[in-house]
């Protein structure tokens, strides 16, 4: 009977989790090339398939020191619990690796980029669908032997390279492979194309992160521009904030005041403080939320605001920065606008606007004349002047139809809040927050108002219940869950079945 | 021109005797074909064998030098039919495709080929698209091999074994006058390894020689009485011949071990996984030494009963490791043991899962149970294999299920197919939800968020016929989607012709992105590129009209969402009789960028004027409703936390990967979304006058801006 004595050699095993287009293949190729140039046997494999098209995909590499001509039998797929290095090119992919059992405390060096590449459902949510990544970070530190977690995407981008390069740098720094930094860098050089940028990103990934320095914040609360009288009036408004309102609400109120003088003028900011004060008188606990929501409600998004924002110097600078415009390069900016009759009438004096809306003939005419997609070249004088003129209407904003309607909406909403504030502060707070439903332009805005009406419409059934606030919050979340409002239908149906409750 | 260029890999095809080939499994197969003196190669691209086709397409001069004829077949059926050249002539031929999808399409030709048998070696390289990374229905090619009697090779997944399988495959085919399938799993196709090459060989007989000296034999043609003779011949001559060859050449391998009361019979393709599992239990090492005797079936059909019975006889138990279902090998082995009256207990699907991929995580516990059951003493001595069980049991990990989102594939940045489905979404908002038959191709990603469009998919080019039963009078018309790939593969006849002939009233949208994009951007009849070796530029609209299509609209810019929407609306509402065809054409952005990026950079370098468009979002104008994303889903269009402390919802943002396709703006316009989007055209190397004129305007604009901003007071926050 033959007797077999087994060798104790084991390969170094690496799993790379990436998304299609992230260069996970490049990283795997680098590792293989490096191992081979160092005289090791390397085997890499992958299961890209359709996942190459932006999906989650995994690359697997095994390395073993050569033993004469003996051919090692290497695995074509990671063995859960038996992976030395896991490299994740995105935070949630790191989570996926952990879920697959590839990361274990006795063995695994986890190298993860902490940046998020959001999935479509996260992005498409009508409100805030972004998943909290902290559980993944916790799991990482629990499951791995050692963790290197940094925003490798940012490091790579800063060097004008791909994340694969900064991850390769982190791999070198981790010491998980028995190869020198020189070997890593030589491999990149021999790889050719984009060598310089890749090396820069590699170095960034290799370096141990400097302790994050706080971003230098610009002095807040300073007043720029304006005539002495204007400045004096603004200072008095700010004094009012400090004298009349609870301390926790003051930062938000200052933001509100700043927003509304930027949006309209000092009088408007004064009205804003009056509105908030009225609610605070009834229920001090509402101060902060009222400060936020009322500011947003008063700074409604209209054509004038859009034109104003799009014609500012600061905005021109930001566009140039984002387009990475260099010396000797020109930048041409085109705006995609689609004003509809409703918006046009809303931007006319209230009476005139209503009259036009009332007359089908006029409506048809104006629709034919104005309601069409407009591409305005804001970087060219002609286009800029159009927007500049619209922005100039700001002076008369208060006389326009849109303002009249916004003012009505504001009044009704605040009355509703005020009516509940004394007996059910929690419910009043939720009512304030319902303003979040009303946002966007044209259809989106209308849909939002519709949802607002339906949610607040449930008030008669809820008012007086101990859990009224709770129910209103649920209705609001449901309204924000999907565009069509299916979730809201369900929630309202449930509310309808509530019998006089606790 | 394929998505990936194989200019470097092509050089590996020239390697001579004793030189080392390093690379991907499927490329090793390509080299092995040339070493084997193959006379002609054909196939249909598709993961995981696309690279075989792509590298040969880039290696036409080498093939010409060897006198090898290479075709990009219109479909797997066309590829399989090519093997007819090996029926009468001693010429080796090889074809390749993704299986079982492609084998289904090829079955007609394969059955005929297998019935008459072959003279020259006929090899079918199968990419077994099973398990993780697969994009098709989960089935086994094994069933096709058995029903048509085609031999099936499943070599150990390392390059030397794979290359040997190609060479022996041809020989086996010739020795038994039977076509041979070489099955490679996904990871084996993509595995990076090395082997020692041999010099390429010219075909034993030139194709031209065959053409000039035709040979025929009625006995080889599938028609009674010959067809009945063929079946007899399969059993009486070809099968025994094959088994003799397999034994003589030792195609199946037995690895001895000291624990001879047990043994494992396995498919060659699973060898590495089994050895790794044994390693974890302390029964094997990384150099392939094993204590458990292994019988490795590099040929999984036909089996050689004598060899199997001999391996099993006298053991306390044998484990059969066979991936997928039904368990043909285990059933056959059980029968043979019974016939030979060998009582050895057989374990297989009893311990291993009937369905699903045999990952190391699956194999290890099964092998442990096998050993513990058959040889308890030995079982107690087993090492505990590495396991994540403890980690996975922890709540912190369990709860990740609630955090980590799925990430299905989707349309690439700037994909021209996205606006088609944006428009479809807009139309359905107007006219209500419709029944939409989907097809195979990138456009199938529309079934995922944000579009969630597409009811069924019945196969490549079968989108339109999948709506055939619903072509009845109703308030709504059925819609069918089909790509250009599917159109030329099968769709022109089974989709378009079928719809015209049966007077379908529905709408057919043909997504034309200039390539067979999902499989890697190979050229098609309707591709716009000039291809030296293929005839391209045949318009899809002409083909539709050619088979009788009357209502045909071709859109040359799918990014024009408004026109796309209006055309769809018209097609769904017109009183016109017959099928409404919409050909939506725009080039696949992946391929377009691969072509244009370098050209753009070069031109800019030469100092020529070039404009690069990119899109952006004014975050202070965006109100965070994300309707734009629900109509797009572009990877470069995402959301970020607003810098404005007053706003609660994240705002839209466009990252550096934007290619300026324009879909965002078009959608914002067509759906009247919001004014946040802008296009920033960056002009490289502008003319002197341009610079001056732009500067002048900029100065005036800045003066106006300062004039207004001076008047307005700012409170910094």
C-alpha cells in the first residue's frame, strides 16, 4: 500500500470584489504579473459575464512559491473562511464579501474603499434612500484580522487615475504579500499605459492616512455688501433672533434669515421671523423645525429664483471648476429650461395671470408662443440677458400670481400647525415636516401638493388620538416612498380603518 | 471591431515548439486549435467564449497564413452546420458558443451531424454558462451529448489539460467518427495560467482541395434507410471505438491514494475544487497529492463501464461528484455496478445538493459526511476545514442582509438604449402600462430598476414572437423589444417575418447599437464600421421592408427622448394596419468611447478645435425629488448630501465619468422635470476670434453680475 505524505504548503489567496468598469481585472492582472516576475506561480480567474455592465463582480487570485516543475492545484473560486486578502472597491461590496464568508478574524486582511457608489433604488428614492454604511464598517472591524478602510476612489481621482491603482498601493502597504514596494511599482511601470498617473495613485494608496484635518470653515455670520442702513436693519433682525427665540433654534433661524435676504429682501426676512415667532409663542418646542420649514416654504423655487441662481458669479465659477476648464479653453454653458403656461402666468402680476388662465384663447396663444423646451446659452450675452432680466423681476415678486398662491399655501399650512400646536405639539411638529412633501417644479411640484393635501386630509381621523403624530409621520414617509403614491394609498386605507383609538 | 482588442494576445498564437504560453483558458484553446491543424473555425460569440471569437477575428492574417477559414457565424445553428465539411473530408473543424443557450439553437444541425457521423475531427467548444456569473437558464449540456451521441469532454481546469483535451478531442472524433464537445466552465474560460506550446500545423487537407475534388456518400445523409443504419452504427461501431480510444489514450485519470477503502469519481472540471476541499480536511495537498483515490472523468460521455467498475470494486463506498441535474453520471454508474454485480455503496446527490454550483463551501461538508459515513475511524481524524460559520452566525453579520443592497447589471454610462426606455416610461405614464415582450441583449437590463420594463424573455431574437398570442383586437397594443444582435441571429424571420405574415397589430422596437454589444461589441450585418473581412452596413430598415414591413420608422439619435416618445405614442395609437416597427439607432457608448477618446486626444494634441460636452446639476436649483434618476439610472448621475443645511433630501449630481450623451437634459425637457441640468461644452483649441468674442461677452456679463451683487447684501452661513 502506497504511503502519501502531504506538503504543508498553502497558497496566498486574494479575492477582489468590484463593480463592472472599476478595473478589478487590471488589479488582478497586476498581482499576477508581479507574482510571476518574482518567480511565483499565479492563477487568477473571474466571473465577469454580464456583471461587466456595472454589476457586482469578483476576481480571485492564488499565488504560491514555485517548487521546481511541480504544478500546484489551485482553486478557481474563493473558499469561505480561507481567504488571506479581500479587496473591496466599494463599501457595500466589502459588505457583500463579508456576507459571503470571505472575511474571517483568523486570516483576512480586509482592504476596502469606504466610498459609496449608490445603487439605483438608493438614488431613485423620491426623498432620501441612501443606505447607512456604518453597519458595514462595524462588521468589517469585527470580521477581519486587520482592516485598511479609506476612500480609495478619492485618492485615485486626485491622481487622475483608477481606483485599482490606489488599492494596489494599499495592498503593498498592508504587507500581506511577500513582495517589496519596488516590485509593485515596477509592475505598474511594465504595465505601460497611464503609468505615471497610476504610480501617483499607488503612492497615495500606500501612504498611511494623515489625521483628517478639519476643513477650514469660512467665518459665518459676517455681513457682506449692502448700504449702512440695510446692514443696520439686518443686525437688528439678528438681535431679534438672539432675544426672541430659544437658543437651540437660533443657528437655523440665522440660516433662514440669510436665505431669505438672499432670496428676496430684509422685509421678507422680517416676515419670516414673525411667522416663526407666532408658532413659538404657541409652542416653543417647535422653534427649530419651524425655522427650517418656514424658510424653505418662503424661499419657494420659482423662475425668478432659478434665473437668479443661474446668473451669479459664484455659479459661473463652480461650473468652470466642475468642467475642469483649463487655460486657453473656452466654456460654453447651456441651460435646459421648459417653462409651462402655469409658470409663465405665475410670473405675471396676479390679476393678469389669473385673467389669462381664465381665458382659453389667451392660454392657447401663450402656450403656442412660450411653452416649449428652451436651451438658453447662459455663457453668451443673449442667453445671459434673458435670465438676467427674469432674475430682475425679483423686485416685483410679491405682486406676482405665484407669490399670492404661495402665501395662501403658507397661511393655510401654518394655521393648521397652529391649530394643533397647543394640544398636540408632536402632531404639530409632524405637520411642519409635511412641507417636505412639496418640492420640485411643474408636475413634481403638483404631485407634491397633491400628496400634502392627501396626508393632511387624514387629520380629522387622527386629531385627538394619542398616536396621531405617529400616524402622520407614517403617512408622510409612505408619501415619500414612491412616486406614484402606492404606499400612501395603502397607508391611508389603514388609517381609514382606525376606530376611535387609544 | 470588438470591445476589447487582442493585438497582444494574437502574438501568442505564433508561439512555437517549447515556448511558454501565458494567458486566459479560452485563448489557450485558440492556440491549441492551431496546434491541432484545424482547417476551419466558426462560432457565435457570448460569455464565456467571446474571447475565442474575438482573438481569431484579430488574427486573420495568421489564419490566412495557415490556410484556416474563420467565420463569424450568424447563429449557433449556422456554426454547427459548418461542421458538415468534416463529414466527408478529412479536415478538422471547430466551432464554439455559449451553452446551453447556443446548443439549443444548434440542435437541429448537431442531430444531423451526429447521425451521419464525421470523417475529419469535429470539435464543439462549449462555454458551460452555469453557476455564479451565468446569464442564462441553468441547464446541462450533458443531456444534448447523450441524446445525439456526441462525446463530451470536461477536462481538469488547468491550461495543459485543456490544451490536451483539444488535441485528443480531434483524435477521438476521428477515431470514432463522432463529433466531440469540449465543455469549459466559466472560471476555466477566464482562468489565467500557462502551458508549453507547440508549433502551429497547417490542415492535413486544404479546404480548396476538398472543394475541387468533391466526395459524396448517400449513406452519410440523414434519410431512411441510412438514418436507421446510423443509429445502429452509433451503438455497434462508434461507441466501442470511442471507449477503446479513451482507455488506450488514458483520457480519464486515476490518482491513487492510501485510503483505498474509499474513492471519489468526479468530473474533470471539478478536480481543483475537490482537491481544495480534501486539502481542508487534511486529505490532500496543494501539489495534488491525495490520500483519497480519485477517478477523474475528463470524458464525461461516454463512460467506460469496465474502468469505472474496476475503480469502485472492493471499496467501502464511492462518492460521485457531478455538478448539475439530472445526475446522469451517477445513474449510469449505479446501473453499471448493478450489472457487474458490484455491491460498492454509491454516494452522490444523496450527500451533495441536486442543483446549483459545486463551490468549495458545498463540497467540503459533503466529502466530510461521506468519509464519516463510510470510514468512521478515518472520519474522526479529519481536520476541521476553514469555515466562516462562527462569523456568519454573529448578528452584526446577519444584519448586513438589511444593509447591503443587490447590485444587478445595468446600462453603462451614456448608453444609447437608456433613452429608449425613458421614452417608453413616459409613454406608459400617458397611455397606461402595456405588455412588453423582452429579448436577449443589453436592453434586457430594462427589467431592473429604474425602468422595470419587460414581461418575459423567450430567447435571442424571439421578443416579437413572444407577443404573438397577444396580437388580438384590444384597447392596448403589445410591444416587443429586440436588439440588432437578436435581429440578425434569429429575429428577422422568427420575429419580423412572423409578425408581418400573421398581420400582427403590435409594436416592435429594434434596438440598433451598431454591434452585438452584450457579447463584447462584435460586428453585425448592420454595423456601420468598415470591416475588411466582413460585409457590413446593411440597414435594418431595409431588411424589415424586404420581408414586407410597411410601417417602419428609423430614429438615428435615440437620445432625442421627445421624438422617441412621440414615435412610440404614434405607433401605439395609429389606425394603420399591420405591425409598427421602430428602429432606434445610436452607437454603443462603450465602443464609441473606445474609438473616439484616443482620436479626440490626438486631435487636441495636434491643436485642432474640439468640443467636449459634459452635463452638470445646479445643486441649489435641484430640490431632491430624483425624478430625473427614475427616468435615467445613468451611473454618472447620482445623488449627494446637499451643502444647504436647510435641505433634508440629497440632491442630484453628475460625476467625472459623464460622457455628455445628453440624456439628462433631454429627459428633463421631455418630462418637464426641472431646470437644474446644464451642459458645459469645453472648447479645446478655440480660434483667436472665438477667444476674443467670448472674453468680451464675459467681461460685460461680469460687469452686470457685479452691478447686481453689489446691491444685494449677503449674510455668510
